[in-house]
């Protein structure tokens, strides 16, 4: 009985990961989970951006003398930059894992990691010039 359990365990360890579906791979599941977390962090950054940016004063509001905040919120701007940096780090982590794991010809590279990194990095660059102008 014990030998059967050991042989079954050896068979599972000897199973070639290339022959099993990607959805059964733990690293693939981890990579997908990290990528989803990265997108949720990006959505949080968009929400923080909405409240951190200067308020838009329309023509009617200016006519009636309604005032609004003309500068970025200092406290929320720090959170915004931190969230965008976390997005860049998460997307780089996912891209590094994909590069190490996806080496076969039929493996595909998901574009969402690149899109997340591009969006977060370009937002950081724009904010840098906005804050230093």
C-alpha cells in the first residue's frame, strides 16, 4: 500500500509540465492572479487621479463665481504616484515570469502586461512633467 502511494507520487513528479494544460500550472495561475491584481491597482490609481487632479471650472461656473481647486492635491498625488509605481513593478514581474516560462513556439505572450506597463509608465512620465512645470 505504501509502495503504491510512493509510486503514484513519483509519477506525478515525473509528469512533464509541457504536456499538461497551462491552466493546471501553478506558476501560470500565480501569474494570472498577479496580473489581475495589477489591473485592480491601476483602477485604484484612476480613482485617485480623479480626486487628485485640479477641478474643472466650466464657463457657467466661472460666470457665477464658483471657485474650485486650481492645483493638484498634494496628499493624493503621492498615493497616485505610488500606485502607478506598483503597477509598473507588477507588470514587469509578470513579463519576466512570462519570458522565463514561455519558451516554446506555440506559447503566446499576452498583450495586457505590456499595455499595463505602458499605461502606468506613460502616466508617471506625464505626471512628472506636470508636477515639475
